[in-house]
C-alpha cells in the first residue's frame, strides 16, 4: 500500500529518463553540429566563471574536454546518454566554448573493392 503523495504505478516515471530530459530542457537535438559518437570535442579558452550561466553538466564537459574527447567518452564520464551529450555540446559549441571535429570518412562506402576486402578478411577468419 502506498502512502499519500507517493506515485502510483501508472504515474511512475523512471528517473533515468527524467534527468536527461531536464538537463537538455526537453531538447533532443543540438541546435548546430552533428556530433557523431566518435566526434572529438575540445574545450577552448579558459573555463568560464560561475556567472557564465552554464549548468553543472556543461561545466563538467568543459573540464573533461581540456584534452580532446569523443562524444562516447564524455557520455561515459558523465553517465548520461550520448543524445544528451550531443545537445550539451551543441550549447557549448554555440557559445564558442568547444571546438568539434567530425570524423572523416577515409573510404567511399560505395566502393565495391572495400566490401570485397572486408568479406575476404571475414572469410579468412
């Protein structure tokens, strides 16, 4: 039996879903930038002060990114979904507090030779 004020089963929402939603203010995509899982982010300039109007998660990303880090690494450090990290990086990118390098495609994915090389490699295992 539940006490007064406790959520019922139909009103219960997993806190693991609520936190990222709140952190991004309901946004699911960054305003600018794509930020793949392997995109590299690097903090630029000195860390902003407490009057910069940044959330704790933004500041933590800036601390982590004093050296280049991928979106996946940042998500792991902060224990947040990659989608949330993308939104937060977009905020920092818009404020010119981080630079981002998108991954470069070294191989044309429509190149049949590449597919044959992969298949040959798999067959040799």
